[in-house]
C-alpha cells in the first residue's frame, strides 16, 4: 500500500510540476516600411484608420522614444536582426543590385533567427528581405527554416503584381484580387496555425507603406474625399490594409488560445519617405534618409497579455536592443562561439515595470554607398544630440565641411534650436566620442571577410 501511495504521490507531483513549467514564448516581430510615428490614428486625430494597431498599442508597452538603427531600411533591418550597429554587419546602404557589396549581411554575423533556431524554435520570415542577394545570403541560410519573401524591390514592382520566393522557388502573383500586403498577412496567419504547438519566431516584414504607392481604389477615395492629397491618401490606405491584416493575425492568436504565450512586437524601419508627400509626423524634424528625429524615431510597441503590463515608456530604446531583450525573455542559449559583440542592451526591465539602464551613447550614420562619416551622423548622450548635418540622399562626392549642430531634446524635441555655440565643451567632448565610434565601427566594417 505504501508503494502505491508513493507512486501516486510522485505521479501527481510530477504532473503538477509539469503543468507549472512555463513554455518558451512565441515571438512575432512585425515591421512596417517607411511608416511614421504620426501615421498612427491616435496621434493624428483619426485622419488615418489604424484600429488594430491602436488595440495593440493599448495592450502593449509603447516606447515613445524608440529609435531605428538607421534612417533607411536595409541597415535598419541589419541592426534589428543582429543587435549591432549596421556598419559592423556590412549593410550600410540601399539597392542590392547596384551596391551588392554594401548590402549583404556578412556571413559571420549571427541573426536573431540563428539564435531562436538554436533554442529549439521554428523560425520563419514573411515579406521583405533586403539583406543580400545570392544563395549564401538567402534567408534560408541565415537562420530561417521557412522564407516566403521578396528579395528586393525588383520582385515587388507593384502591390497588385509581384513575386515571392517561397522557400527557394519563385511564384508570380498577378491575378485579380492579389495584393501584396494582404498576401503577406494571410501567410503569417498560416504560419502561426501550422506551428501553434511548438515555439516559433516569425518575422513579418511588411512593405507598406513603401513605394510604389498602390492601394485599393475605394480606400484611397475615402481619404481623398476627406480632403487629403492623392499620395497621402494612398499611403493611409496602404497602412489601413496592413492594419486589417495585423488585426486578423491578433484575432488568430486569440482563436488558437496562444495570445498569452506570444510576444508581439510592432515597429517601423525608419521615418516617412520625403519623396512621397509631407504628412503629419508629430512635429519631428526630417524624414527618411536623415538622422534627425523624423528619420530615426519610429513607432515601437511590445505586447504579451498577462506578462507585460500595458503602458508607455520614455526609455530611449534602439533596434539593436531587440536581440538581447528577446534572448533574455525567451531564455535562448548563448552561442557556442562569438567573435563579435552586441551593441544593444536588454530592455526587459522596462517590460517588467523597472527602470532601463541603457548605454551612455547611441550613434547613427548613413550615406549612399561607402560610408562618409562627415555626412549625416549623429550621437545621443542623455537628452543631448549632436548632428553632423545631412547633405544629400545621393552619393556624396567629398567629405562635408559643415560644422556639427547640437540640440537638447528635452527642451527642443523638434531640433529647431542649435545651441552648439552655447556649449563648446560639450560639443568638443561629443565630437570626440563620435569620432572614436566612427573609427572603431569602420575598422570593424573592414575586418577580414568570412
């Protein structure tokens, strides 16, 4: 009798322990393309329609001072997926066809997908891949088990006629009813359904509202009837379709009863495209291509029902912080070897309601083609921001001789008042720190190829 009692005790005890054991959370990382902070309807008095992103925001920690890794898409994505400044990764500019050697994610870089897969996750990417052409650089070789992507802009010449590389095989989409954003959303839902019983990491990389400007005519008309110009109306219509798909994805998580064990992150890769039409963006200066706030400040929210208390944080987080944060939250293993270092730091403390201790400095720089660090570079130190001014979105022909400017974002969030002459010592110190960073980052960029 005692043996039977002992057996039942161990059996029941083991069952209780098993039921208490927490499963690793799923992760869905959603990225919009060229979407401004001001494109959320809660910030523009309802001019746009983003009810599902509003829902997500209300259920998330929303970071009001979140920064991309770059004011343009490819370097920003490299930073997001590696936890490092983009220059280190080899991805420093745009146009994979024209500048292949400057748009390939180096083969010695570890991606988030690599780390999740080493932790037993099923990994997938759906949407835009802008981190290198060629078999070695295909997402299936960069940690993703599944890839349903367009590799570059030539595969997405229209939202109504496009191609997708589906696990290595290219398929054309040009039938009536085909629309890129909707197709990506549907594929994301299918991925979640197929992998609901196993931890998964899904990167849903939307193209909207990036050019070409394409949206259903009825949606565009509604915005134009409200008094908006055709280009802005089309951008808002593109965002509305993306919002609808995100809503369907969130509803699917609820239906599958996995919402509480799924971290959802939403962000945009950089600020709005100035070649479209200027639209409301919270009074932030600049746009895509520029290291002013309008080019690098992005919407950013993190949700996990029951585990992350919704609210707003003014912590200055950066795309490079996503990698170490997810590693910490998901309990992912350390790599067996690592010759490189992360530039980001975990902001898991913020998600737990505690203070964030970020790095003393943050840095940004971009110009087309090979880096010229005298152009369009910035660093932030507390509320102070030093900027080497933007000159051109085209290839700069020579070093810039424009003097740096200094802003105090605490009192001047619009970056309208250069106070460099009032703080010469601060300018000198921050210039020295920026110079040291550029030298170190360029040396790493030029390290021996692998």
